[in-house]
């Protein structure tokens, strides 16, 4: 399916100190199986996501449909992050279907823990915000677990503000985790 918006060019980012090069590009249908594997991987590593070790509830065909949905959208975007030809991260901007909220998008990011601290999250946010501005989005929102200080700090660095706290947003093991609602107006 041909994308309605111009495809974002593939971008390469280098961190010479860590000798790592990451490629950020739009997800393609051929990535579906690897994306599902990534989601299972990150679901085992952190309690801060909305899913656990089972990953996404989608099968490969459904994941392909989701990727094609993003590719056909003018205002939503699904990115993968690759290091050494392996998908190590996933990020998305997802716009609202409601006409009066079409200027609002929700942002989400997950990266394999071995690649935390390399600046990849920062690079992905820069790409998503550049895209959001290019297509005329006005408000970007996200939810982040309160105790995930590293992520909260990263989002604040980009101008996201805490707008509220949701009680018991995630159920992890025997405890519940609160989440912040964060927002950035472009």
C-alpha cells in the first residue's frame, strides 16, 4: 500500500564514543515478525509497558495490517530502530480518528534495554517531533509510569509537561503503578 505522506527518509545516527550506529526508518510489512519479537523481548525486560512477556496480542498478519495502516496515514507514523540489521526499538505517533481531535497524537517508544543510554530515545523523539510539525500536528501526548524517572526526564528535556497522574494505571505482579499524562504543544 502506498503511503499518502512522503516516506520519511532513512536516517543513520552514530555515537562514536560507544561505537554504535543506529538506523531509524519507517516500519514496513516485512518487519512484522521482527516487531512482534521485539515486543516480546522488551515486555520481559521492563514493567513500564502496557504488555508483558507475551508482547502484542496481534499475529503476524494483523501486525502487517497495522503497519499498512500507519503507512497509509498522513499524520501517524510507525518507526523502527535498527542496529546491525536487528530491530532494537519501535516508536510511533498515533493520531485520533475524531475530526475535532485530528491535531492530537499520542507518542510511544520502546527500546531493548541493552541499548538504553546511547541517545537512541532522544534521536527517535527528534524524528517524531519533526514529523509531527511537518504534518501540522499541534498536541503530542503520552503516558509514562511515574517511577520511570529516566523516561520522564527525557520527555521533559523535549518540553513535555506533566499534566496529571493516573492512579493504578498498570498492574504488574502484586502491585499497581501510577502513570503521568504528559503533553507538548508544538
